[in-house]
C-alpha cells in the first residue's frame, strides 16, 4: 500500500470515519483538529511529548526476543514489544500524555473521559495528576462494581469518578454521558477518548500518539535482525495498540494481523469480533464496522478481557480490512487463557488478557512459518489487573 494517506482532509478513511455529532461539537472538533495539526508539526511540542514518554512512561519499551516460546513452536523467531512495561502497565498512557499536552495548548482547565474497565480512566487520572488538571471520569454503575480496584486507583490519583445510571450502565452509556458533558462544557473542557474511535480528528490523533510503538519496533528489529519482520500481531478492541504498531509498517512488505475477541465463540452471541461479524453503521460519532441487530440496535457484546469488550472498532481498521491490507482473526476466551498460561510459564511475562488474544493467534500462525522468518507480537499490557479473572478461569 504505497503512499498511504488516511484519513482524507474530511476525516474519512475510505467510506469510514467522519463526524456524526451534535452540531454544537462541530466547531470544538475543528479547533481541536487545527491545534493538533499545528502542534504535531511543531518541534518543541513533539520534543516535549518524546521527553515525557522517556522520563515519565519509561520509553522506549524493550523489544524482547522470546527464546523459549520460539523453541516451543520451532518455527519463526518471536519478538515481544513490551508495552506492558509502560508506566501504569499498558500502551494507553501514550495517548493520554499526548492529549493532555494538547489540552494545555488549548488552555483547557478540566479533563473528562469515559472508561469501561477503568484502564483508560487510570491513564487519564495519572496524566491529570502529573499536570494538575481537574479530572472527571464517567463510568457505568455496573463497571464501577466490577472494577472497584481501578475506581479506587482513580480516586487516589485525585480524579472524580461519576457513576452512570442510564441504559445498560456500562461503557457505551458512560461514553454518551461524556459526550453530553462535552457539548455543555467544551469551552473549558477537553474530552480524552481512549482509543482510535469517535469523530474526526480523534482516530487520527490517537494513532499519531500511539505510532511511537511501531517507530521503536522498526529501529529495534533492525538492531536484532537487520531487516523488517515478516509478521506483526496485535489485539484489537477499539484498535489503538494495533494501529500504533502497524502504522509505521503500512507501506512495507510486512503482514499485519489484528486479533479480535471471539468470547464464547463466533457461533454464539457472546463475542465482540466486530470486523468479522459486524456490518457498517454509525456509532459514537463515526461510521465503522459495528455489532448491531437487524434493526440497527447495538448488540450486547462479551469478552473475558474488559478492554476488548466493545461493539465498535476504529474506522481506520474498517478501511484496512476492506482494502485487505490487514488480516483480522479472532481468539476465544479459553484460547486467551491458554495463551496467558503459556507466555507466563515460558517467558516470565504475565500478559493482559487483551494481549493474550494476540498471543493465542500464534497457535494458528506459527505452524505456517519457517525458521528464517520473524514475528513481532505487541504485548499491549501486563496481566496483574486481570489476576482475579484468571484465577477463576484457570486450572493447573
Ligand atoms: C485497553 C486495552 C486494549 C484494547 O484497546 P485498543 O485500543 O484496541 O488497543 C488492549 N490491551 C490492553 C492492555 C488494554 O488496556
């Protein structure tokens, strides 16, 4: 895919993306886009971002050769990109840092966010503490009960968690409340979205802050192998860790594989394999693949990993699927648990359950590879947060 330039100037990735928002948000989105485009080509801003990534997050994260896992499969060499070693335990901090720097440029004094499992809420609360900005996080009442440890973390970081009692009282309702808040308060408030989703410019902007993952991989794999990898594998919820590692390789001859959550299986209703089983629709300000009923209502989705449990997906992934540049596969809950066990015992790295979906795909991919090939897996986060779920789903 040479000369890849997405989105176009209207925020469209092919027929996906766009801005489907209340009219009052068109202007704030325009201001945000202009500030983003100005700052991303401003050397001082980029340097400030890179310095924070280095001194606060701990970047560059290592690329680790998985020696025993490679021997286990006996085929291609496997390397792991260690986003699990980022401050706060996952890649989400990359985007939170980039956006808070932008909020400061926009002279905003208040930050809002939505969160499902609480991981994005924690990343936002963290950067707000670092910069002394007021932080309010919308979270469904059901998620608040399920994820009480992250609620406590956010409070400890100085954020206020606002319970959402409408609808299904989960992520999509929290997002609706956050948008409602932003419509009312956009004068002094910046809304930090947690993945490459939402209205333009968010999918592009979040990608630009996450592409540091792939930029580092490119340098690191050259140092090890003196060439590009053959495959890059990443899990896909909204799609930010995946696009972050894929994007710098889009014009290269590298096979890119995104892995969605198949939950209890694609034959059931309990999954969130949006790109595999969904069809295009409008959701949260964008056109993208979407898990919806015949009548166009959003389906209830399921994954053992809270971070993949989302009925939509970023518009750029919809575009990359339809143009066949990225291949999208799936892994079930039980395959993810097996992969968690395998990586932990073979490499001493406990992956997040989201990440485990990418690792589960190695079972399908590796037998098809040869020993002179190279595979990179994005380890999007660490599994400590998932120990309670893992305990209830694993047998030794
Ligand atoms: C949130 C999260 C994900 C899913 O989000 P993407 O935007 O698809 O990357 C994946 N892995 C971890 C560890 C997460 O916390």
